[in-house]
C-alpha cells in the first residue's frame, strides 16, 4: 500500500540562484540540486519524482521479499546511526580515498552504495560533482541533510540497486565504494555496471572488509556477519576481488590492506541485532579454536578485529 503524503518542496536563497531541496514523502526519497529557478522547475520535480518511483518499483516487489527489501528494511531505520558511526565516518581508508581523488577538481564521482555518505562527504571538496547512490531512501534522506548542513552544493543523491545503475555509459571519471559490496546480491552484475558507467580514462576504488581466504576463518567471518545482519551476502577474499574485477573489465592495481577493530556492543547495537543473535555470536566466539580467537583478536567482551582492503582499479 502506498503511503499518503504530499510532495514537499523547500527553497532557500543561495546567491543569485535558489537552492532547491525537495523530499518526496510518498517514497521517502530525498534529493538535492542547485539551479536557477527561472525555468519550469515544477516540471523537473515531477519528472524526477516519476523516475524515482520507477527505480524503486524496479527493485522492490510488494508480493515477495527480495534481498533488496531485506537491505532497505535493515538500513532504513538505522540511517542516522550509520551517518554518525565512528567506524564509518573516520579511518585511514577514508583518508586514502580522499587523497586518491585530490587534484581532480573537474571529475564526477559515483559513490556506489553510499550508506551514510562518508565517501561522498570526503571527496566532495575535491571534485566537481558527487552522486551518492544507495538502495535505501532513508539513508539518502540522511545523506542529503548532512550535505545541506555542510554546504556541499555539488552533491546529489540517486536511489537504486548497484546491479542496475540509472546512468549512461561513461558518465563518471571515478567510481568509489566503501563497506557496501558485501551487501550486493550479484557482485558480478554490480561490477559490470560500475565498469559501464566509468570513463575509459577514469579509475575505481573498491574498499571493504575482506575474508582471509582460509576456509575455517572464512566460515567463521561469514557466520557472525549474517547473524548480526541478514542483508549480508559475502565478504570476498583479495583473490576473489581481483578475479571478479578482471572479469568485469577492470585491471586491478595497488592494494592497501589494514586491520579494523570493532567494539562488540556498538557493532551489534548499530544494526539493532536481536538479543538471540547476539548471544549466538558470543557463543560461537567462545567455542572457537585458539587459532580463530587469536587471528580475529577476540576479547572477553566480544570485540574483535577484521581485515579490510582498498583496491584501486582501472578500466581496460
């Protein structure tokens, strides 16, 4: 059933133009644009709202519960928690991504699976335009509010799935994604779409948690991830990432690996993991071999350490 509610339109004067910020309450999608209002702005809003509806309906079937529906159910109510999450809002990997785009002030950047928008916020001061793209309308609403607060008038949002991007070929000079790919239903399709929308002279940055690759460690990691969050699909090994990138038409380049410490209580609270699943994770941690406990540096309170990687790639 569709939710009742009008299309809310808000204007704010910004220099010689108007800042147009609108929120479509019908679908809870928010977007931001800066433009002069001398033209038929009402027609532009209507068209954008219709496009937004089409994209949402294309990934969400009300008759069945798809993986995309699980993702939006998990992250929609938790949007604010991810915007303010220290794990996501800070980090050497985020600083590295910003440094990689520095000096490319004419570039257009796609933040693929933007989540709380931290990549978008980090690169916005460095480039011409950033498109924060995510499956969760609520997450995009939160991203837009922060963008307005920080004055990022070169940042806009788009709603949809990573496996089907609503952009023309060779639209972006840079495609970046961070802590998102492990939620994608079809990694191959998403990487092919990323390759399609990147310019021949552009480059991509893929940052995520990675599995150690060894079967026992891999199984343990995937298990606790899914117990915490049913929208989790898979953390991939570096070898799997590099093979998938080549298959999609990228040439993998420099890889930077790091270790990420996660405090257990905030990790499960951020996702509002049910108490039964929290207990299952703690039980599993306590029953694992010394090899697993040492590798993941599991503490008595359940806090542990993961492997992460930032992979640079170019289209071929």
